[in-house]
C-alpha cells in the first residue's frame, strides 16, 4: 500500500511539473468526443479521450504488476 501511495505522489509531482506541456495534448478535443452546446445547456462527454486514458492506465498498471 505504501509503495502505491509513493508512486501516486511521484506521478502527481511529475504531472504538476509537466503541466505546461500536458495542456497542449489534444485530449478532450479528439474525434468521438461529444459536445452539445445549446442556449442554457452545455454537455461534454469525452468518450474517445476516456478510452485512451483507460488504455494507458491499464498498460501502466500491467507493467508495474510484472
């Protein structure tokens, strides 16, 4: 459990330091992400972005478990 918390902390630290470059990644603006923009209503469903992040997290966890 302690190892997971330490790794999570380092990942948050790395994300914070790399934030200026992470923002430029087009996640959330990919084809397949749904945006409904109507007067008084805005709905955003990042389906493609969620799939990509899920695959990346699954691969990273698979690597750490080996």
